[in-house]
C-alpha cells in the first residue's frame, strides 16, 4: 500500500466552512469504519472525496498525484490531504499560513490508523 501525505497543514480551503479540523482521505472509503473508531475522540471531519466533486476526486486520486505510477500498477493507495489553496506552490505558501494544531491532530489520526492496520 502507498500512503501519500500531500498538503496536510492548511485550513485555508475547507470542504465545509464550518469544519476547520478536517482531512480529505482519497481512497479511504473502504476504511471508513476503522477511521471512525480511531477518530472518535478527535472529531476531525473526514471527507472521502475531493470537495464533493467526482471529477476532481478522479483527477487528484487517479491522474495527477505523486502516487499515480503505483495506482496505475494496481497498488492500493490512500491520499491524505487538506486540499489545494490559492497559496499552494506560490510565495504565500509559508509556515505562517499553516495551522499547527490541526496539523498535529491530522498526523495523530494518520499515525493511529497506520498502527491499526
């Protein structure tokens, strides 16, 4: 299995403006029950698609991400991300734009999920 960690510290583009503490887990739907158990104390809102869009989910999960070469060869892939923002790969993409508390929650959730495999 490939676990792709891509843009985990931002809260600038939440899928739902009411949930600052969220994580997008592309390819994670088969593991939803395990995520729910592990996440019960953190209340990170998990999304299993990319902003509710089937075409964006397909684009980022199957076609343009770093894990594409593995995906194309049938290796199971999970992609964890907080999504692309207007700062991504630009001058404004600095440490000041990150939310370290949310980042720590996300890393903890991913770590606990990996340990539970």
